[in-house]
C-alpha cells in the first residue's frame, strides 16, 4: 500500500513557475499526528490515528518498515520519538501504553502508563537518554480506575516512575517537552497557556498566557533557547526561553496546527532566517471547500521581519504536523487527509535574494 508519487506543486513566491515536486506518501489511512526526524536526518518516523508507525528513508522516501506492538494494534498513536544515536524508539499510544522499540523494530518493553497518552519525548542529554517525559488526558477504565490529567517523567531502563504532576495541573496538557539541559518541562494547553515546570521536583516555574485560543504545537531551535508556538487563534509566536518572553509574532488567516524554526537560522554561511507555519480550517468545517479556499498550504515566514515569503500548496485537509529536514533543505508535512508530503527546496531557495 505504500506508494510514492511525484505530482506537481508550486512554490508560490512572487510568480515562480511550477518547480518543487513533492513526494506523496500514502502510508496511513487516518490523520497524521506527528512526523519526527532522527538526529542524523537520514530517516524520519510518521505516526497517525490508524495506529501505524512508519520509518521512512529521507533520501528516497521509501518505507523501511513499521513499528507495531506485539498483540493487537494500537488504536491511535499520538507521538513518537527516537534517541539521538538512533538506538531506541518510543511511541505514545491512545490506549495508555508507552511502547519502546529498538530502531530496527523489535519491541523492547511496554509501560502501562494509563490515561490517553498524548505526547512523549526522550530527554536531551546525549549518551544518557534514559528518561522520557509524557502527558496524558484523564480516562476512566475498569482496569485502572480513574486516571487524572498528568504530566510525567519515566525512566526507561529499568522502568521507573520519576515524577508525576497531576494535582497542580489546571487542565489537560496538549504536549510536553524537555527544556534546555533537561532542567525544565515545557507544556502547552488548550487554554492558550504555556506552563514551565521544574523537571526534578515538579514545581511550577512560570505560567505564560501565550495565545487567545488553544495552543496546538511547540517546537524548539536546536539548543532549545528559542521556542515557537502555534495556535488556533491563527498566530504563531517566537519565544526567548531565558526570560520566557515573546520576541516575534507571525500572523496568518487560518487556525495553525504546527510551526517550526529552520535549522539553518544560525548557520555560519548563508543563514536562512525562516519559520514554517501550517494548519487550515478545522476538519469538521471543511466539508464543501476546495483545497485552495480551505487554506491548507504550508507558509514560509521570515523569522525577523515576520513577512510571509511564500507558500507551498498540497494537502486536501488541514496540515496536522510538519518538520524541517535536519539540513534545512526541505520539509515534511503530515495532513488530516492521511498523506505525508516530502518537499525538497529548489536550488534558488539558497541562492535567490528574495529568500534572504
């Protein structure tokens, strides 16, 4: 069922002709939840609400294999992460299980976490990635009873619970990630707040009222000193993580589902000060609109002066997740339509003045 086709898609920046040809991967039957590159950038992993987790080779866009748990398939997989040395993969499943695999696809262990798992991320210390942070929505079941909304830190080997934040949690967290040096946990909420927690004792460090509506995603620069958040209020905001203050705001005309900072923003030669934003009308409001009017393009904005530089058309539904190539030479988007699109930038992205 895995198919890769290359139809035309235009990179619309001041009247460019059809140039960029994306790879179209039809590897999921249901909406995508996350695409994640490994540290070297030669592979990326996609997960979706159909419970499939696929490993894709970046260069050829071939599917190498799938990560599937022993026993019955997970109903939906909301998040996936891979260690920096590409040794272990972890998935956050909707049935409340954290499943650990080797990169080659063998299941290592299953952690019965409880609740509806929404996000998971390995800690950021190279060579010592033995912890994951997770967040789950509350869920009542016969087996576990009532599991509250929680943010947690778990040790991978041997499996052990290190931290649980539930009483201080005002509502369910959408995502949680490690801050710089693993000292903090950064969480986003549907109320438009960003809350930073101490990752050792679970105390609240800072609460920021970041957006007017639900925050849908957050992504960091490589050193985690900059964070970008996207929201249903049609804005994305760039934050300096030392003082947790907003430095830039990118406005659009659609609810945003994801935003990411180009890895080339701090490159020595030829930096590319760009951020990518994507989203679109909510799936339930789309019904009758065409692909153009639903506003499903990915938009490229200048990081400093906040202007939109161009947009890339593609999905037939909102874009749920996006990720830059590790070398900044393109990006991958995953949509509500179940497609993964892999875009390689044309050479003039690096040479043309209009992208500076």
